[in-house]
């Protein structure tokens, strides 16, 4: 694709700050990489004085590879995510080390100490994920969101827990990922001379997917760039769909207020989708009020296909979608160019089952016993009944279900369970650790069949399956069947070790056979969030009903606009054909068609 018009302007213009609004399929990655090349080759900027910030490591690596393939610089700009860039700054300043950052699991374990300190007992498996999101939101935005509060917790209680959590982290000399941003902001505020140093180091700053920035990220980028007015940001306010993380498109909308000399460029030409898809998605998103006004145009001269199909229930919907996918495959359409998108995983269960029956499933939706979390959990618990167990297996056994023991005292590849128990007896978690260890010792003397039965009934794993599948919107019956099949497979065996080895050999054999026969067909199955950045010739959007998309939790104008942006992102993944599907019933509930369909088609 050759650069022209606004794209060429975006590459060559840099007399001060620049805001580049890039619609779907507008070639923004090419614009960014060419912009970097222009700075180096036309303006003589040293590559090491250029900072390129992305939101994922994969995006940073991909952009770097694309830049290197089109240019031959003696050195490279700094490509990285917000977290990696700020980590390297803090490390250079001697404020942090490679061992100071805690992983998600270790952070959760430390957070559990703070929760216990305040006498809080989690009710289910969703408690800690929600609390972690709340803590992250607070650190990045500076305030709490009522939508993200864990059940039965007030804002005051959450703030008290956050205070205890931060104290534990400080005492241990540790940081979580969000602390990288908090610490960088405070460091620059307290040491203006060092801020000036880093301003000189990064004389030109480019930010990709800028609509996903949260308040703290935007503030730090402002600290680095405002003095030199050297900021070039690319984003699309219409694709801002991470409000639950604190992302806010208002940073784009107010950019020219923060940078009065900023030049605004709109990349309105869509090089990805055919005309019918571009026009329908544009009609949809025009219903949002808080956005840049822009008229999106399709580069393609093809009309494209856009259909709406209906079904009486989710099983009929699954059958119809699978029939259409089979027709596409029969016509020779590549499997990797077909995708099914949905607002949440729960409504895709019937489709997953139907795809499995027809041998069309890809990856995570498979009914294979060996790919099930139930298989991995129970095998880990059985292995943990040995005295010497892998750290990975013991952590899984401790976490599924969560025994509130975290991973304290666990490190390395292998763990001596008796030594671990001695360590835990010196903590406030001694009773929980004793109980868990006694259960594992008891299991070690049972047959595999009796051990699995004990895990399911006496260790409450059956209850865990029910709670976990309910919270994630998964098919409970399917995973209970996995537990039953695993227990039956254990019946002929006398020793746990022999049974585990036999099952693992069968798992590896299945993986080898699947690799040989290529039974996994490559059809994409994604949530709206998960589809962002992807594109396919043929896209099916299922569950297009009110109460699902938009969600029944979208009870304010701001939330409704974000729901509309999610649907817009899903629609604009399609290149040639878009099928929007809805059913009158999902589960035991009746639904009306989504208003987004009318907005897109009228």
C-alpha cells in the first residue's frame, strides 16, 4: 500500500505535537513505521532519541520487525510497552531490579494477606480477580470504580485493603506491574533534573493505540513530551473498549486542549473492509456523541456482504452458523479467514459444542478431556500427594480451589512438601496449610479411583467446578463429565503414580495425533475484546440481542457508548462478509434484537 493524502501528511508532518486519528483498516502501523523512518532518514534524528510505545509486547516486536524490514538504521529506536519502558527507566535509576517485580500469582498471594488482615473471607473464585482489577484501576486512575468493587465490599474497605497490600509490598521490597507506573510518575515529580535527562534521551515520542491509555499513562507521557512538544500519538476514539481498565477516549478528545499547537490528521480511508461493511459500521458508531466527527470511506470497490440471521434458540443459532461455515469451507475458503465473535463466552457454549460435534473446533473450545482445566487440576492434586512435587503442580493444587495459601514459601522447580509445611506453621496460615497437607497425605494412600472420588467430594472440587463454570459462563455439565471420565479412567489402576503416567502418555499421544491430522481447523473464536487488532474475510457475530450486546449492565450513557464501540470493533474485523446472528432465547431467558442492528442497517 502506497502512502497518500492524510497518510503521507502524517508521515511528513512533525512541527510540534500531532494527533493522528486512525479508523479501522487505515494502515496506521505502516504510517507509524514510515514516520519513524522519516524522522531518522529525512530529519537526521538519532534512532536512540526516538521512543515508540505500544500496549502489548507482540505489537512492539511486530512494529520493530516491520521497521527493520523497510529501513536499515545503524541503531534502533526504543520499542516497548508502557510497563517495559518505565521498568527500564526505574532500573537505570537504580530504583528497581529484575527480582523486584511480582507476578500476578505472587501479587495475589500477597494481596490475600491484606484481605485476611481485615477479616474478609472470600465467598467464591471471582473475589480475587475482581479485587485485583479494582486495585489496578485505583492505581492507574487515582479513584475507585463502583463497577469493579468485589461483592460485599465497600469503597472504604477496599481502600483499607489496598493500604495493607502496599505496606506488605514495601516491607518486602516488591512492586507489582501497576507500581511501575506509580513509581515512575512520583520519581519524575520528585526529581525534575532526572525528568529533564529522560526528556533529552527521548526527544521524539510516538504512541500507538493511544485510545487505550489510562490517566496515569497519559500523565507520564505528558511529563516526558510537553516541554519539547514532540509527541505523535495514533489512536481511534471509536475503538476505545477497555474502560474497565481505566482507559478513556477523552484523552484523545481533549488532546488539542492539552497541546494547543497540535496538528490533527484523520485517516478515514478503510483499506480492509468492503463498502457495505464500512457503511453499516459507520452508521452504527455515528450514534455515539463523545467522538471525533469523521466520514469513513471504503477503499474497496466491492460491495461486500452483510446479512442478519435469526433463530428460535441458541442451539438453532449454532446449527445455522455451523452450516454456513461448512458451506464456506466447501467453497475453498481458508479456515483462518473465518471467525465467530461474541460479547461474552457464556453465549458461545452451544456453538462450541456444535463445532466440536462436526470436528471444526479450534483450541480452547474443545471437549477433549486432556485440554480441560479439570484434567490439569486433578492431575496436579494427585501429583502433590507425593512429598516432592513440582512447584507448578503444588501452586495449582493450592489455587484450584483457592485455599487462601497463595504461593508463600514456594520457589524453584521442586518443593519438599514437608519443608513447606514447616515454613507455613510459622505463619497465620498454619491451620489451612495443616489441613491441606493432611488431605494430601490421606490421598497418597488411596487407589487413583478413590483418590479422585475424595478430591471431588471431600475436598469440594465438584463445588469448585460448579462455581467456576458459573462465574465464567462455561458449560457446567461438560466439565462435570470430564471429572467423571477421569475417575472412570482411574478404575483399573492401583497406584497414583502409574495412573498419572498413563494419562500423561495418552495426552501426549493425542497431541501428536492432532498435530499429524490437523484436526484443529483454525476457525477463530473470540470475544469482542479478544478480536481487537485482528481481521478476517468472513466474520460471524452471534448473540446480537439486547441484554447481551449491549450488556444489561450498560445503565448509563457512557457505558452504552462503550458497548456500541465494542460492537463497532467486532463489525470492522470483517473484510468481505459479515453475518450478524441473534436468537430469541439463550438459556431460559428471552431476548429482543439488539438496537445496534437497527442503528447499523437503517
